């Protein structure tokens, strides 16, 4: 993860976290994929993690929905 953060332009990386109070319970990152022949803004979802004690409670789903809404607001469209 540190390598991704160090090598990626800040405008090409969107990371979101879920917390329960001060406790980190989930995280998701979207990294932009660039193709010279294709001007679309395309993002790859990876990595995604939810704490084992919080899995199967909808945390990951809510986190991804929130992230997709933020990407959409920033001008990206679903493919």
C-alpha cells in the first residue's frame, strides 16, 4: 500500500475508510487506470478490507457505495 501511495498521483487515488468511533473497521481504495488511446476516467477497486469482526454486517457494501458516489461526484461514470 505504501508503494501505491508513493507512486500514484494524488488525483488518481481515492481511499475511503469506515470507522466505529475511533476504530478503523474497513478501507477501500480506487486507483485510476490510464490508457493512451482511451480518454475515459477508469478506476480499479483494490485493495478492499473489512475487519473480520465487522464482516457480513454491510460495512463493505456501504463503503463501496459511498466511494462510488464520491467518484461519480468527481466526474467518473460507471462502465
